[in-house]
C-alpha cells in the first residue's frame, strides 16, 4: 500500500516509516500540516496516518477537507488526545479509526490492514489463480501448495495485482504502490519486478496488456 504518515515528532515519524517499509509498504512522511495537505492533494493514498497536534495547525483540518471534497481515503488518527469527546470529534469528522499514543506499532499495522480490508471490501481468506494461491492476511504466496519466497516489493506488487484481478494496473500505479517520495526509481524497475515474479510464479501468472499495464493471469 502507499501510505502517508503525518507526524510532527521526527524520531517517531522515522520509526513509523521504517516499520511500515519493512512491512512492505511505500511510505511518505509529513511533519507539518502544510506538507500533509500538499502530499494528499497530489497523491492517491491507500491510507493516511494522521496526527492531530501539528506545529502549523490541527490535523482535523486535513481530514475535514478530504471529506468535504468527497474523498474517501481511509484515515487512522494517531494522537495523544485521549478524551472521549476528542475521539468522538475525530470519528465524526470522518476518521475510520482512532489510536491513542503511546501505541504499539504492531497494533497500528493491524488496524491499518483492518481499515484497508473494510475500505476495499476484500475480506477473503485466499485468492486463487489456478495453481497459485495468495493469502493476504498471512502475506504469503503458494504455488502448488508450496510457499514461494517473495521480497517485500514483489509481495506488494502481487498483492496489488491480485486485489482486483479483472483490472489492468498501469506502470505508474505500480510505482505509486512500491515507492514513496524521494525513492530512486530506475526506468525498468517495474519490468524487473515483473520478470522476477514470473520466474518464481510462472510466466502466465502476470499478463501484459501492451500499452496499458499488467493484470493477473492463471497459472
């Protein structure tokens, strides 16, 4: 997933970013409300982690703007504001969940995945494509019931393709899934990932739609 983490404490922001990247996500960080608004305006994120107490304003301003524009980007508020009235205000403003600091990073990630499942309507235990089985909750791929080792980016790519197997995913959309702002992206990076996935899963696992992008196939 492509995530935006809005957090004004630099050390915590870096820790969140490192954790989520290790979990296979592309993560952009914003330390100020202004930066968060600019990032959200220019990128279609799968989810936004939103701190409320920011040096140049209240994070709820960004949330209310998104909802006023009709944008349903999932938002997980992560904040030290722990009063019931503040939690209610955040949820009424359109947040999908509310997590109070200090929190465990594993719980944060579990909530991100749960919100994503609700937002996409994808709750199935497995996705089957012939001999290929993808287990989203376990972040595992099986070929003929044998586990296949994938890198974090290979997993992110196959998860993105298999999420909506009837939809062709463009190269630009794949780059948005795999890379955050500032990441160096080689011109043939996506093609290289696709080639390695086909070597591991079978050439028919991913179908090329020339001039458009890629979609899932059947092995």
